[in-house]
């Protein structure tokens, strides 16, 4: 298990957590690959957050109508107090998910939005270095993106490496305990920022 995923980061000690997003429309934006996580981890996480009164943006419809993510999703990312990226085995196979992740990275740099990486059924080191199934997916994207050039691929790689190097949660083992640990970390942050009445 990677060092970055062994402990829950302290919210109070992270300087970027105090900045936040001005006038958020949502408390949490969840980026995920539905085929891997929709009926398991993500749905459980979503249900726990909703029960606590949290306003969550979870794109169940997967509005993948074009080659890039919609303006609606970009606004949801920018209008969320924090984002959760759930990396899973098929996450990198979706250019939509990768564009979403890169948009989150851009907004994090711009506004210091809080981002929680979650590693679901995937080795954090494979995500960090784009190895294994992630390498296969990126190789395929390179073949498919000859017209667009390498810039988009490099943008995805930089964002993915950045998030995989951040403190996160490896939920391959002890699924329930890791889920609860994630919730215990997120909810105090939300409460500290006066999201709950």
C-alpha cells in the first residue's frame, strides 16, 4: 500500500482547506466511472452524504454527448466546495472521466478547491505512474488522439500523477472501514464550513 494512502489527512492542518469555493452550488462533486463503482462504492458514499444533508453532484446520466465534457459539468465542478475522484480499473478508459479529472485539477489550482482521491480496486502506484491497465488505456488514447495531438494526453497524465501523489484512500481492502474513514474526514470539513444548518 502506498504511503499516501495509509493515513487520513488532517483537515485542520491543510492550508488549502480554509480557502474553499465562494458561494458553492454543491457541497461535493463526485467523479467516477459508473461501470466500476455506480452500484457499489459510489452509491454507498452518495447515500451516506445525502443522509447527512449534503448537496452532492453525481452525474448518473453520464452526459457523454460529445468529445468533451459539458458546460453543465464544468459549472458543477466550479460550484462545488470539494471534489472526490474515485479511481477505478476502467476510469482511465474514459476520455470523459479524464477530461473531468483534468478540469478538477485546473480548478483546484485556480481556487484551492479541496480534492479527495479514492483508489477503488486499483493500486495507487499504477495510477500514479500510469502502469498496468492504466498504461494500456493511455496507449489506446494516444492512438485515438492523433488528430488532437499529445497535449491533452500530457494534461491527463499530469493531473493523474498529481492526485495520486496526494494523500488519499485505498479502498481495495477493508472496504467498509475505509468508507467510514472517508466519511469521517469529509463530514467534519463540511460542518466546519457551515454547510449544515
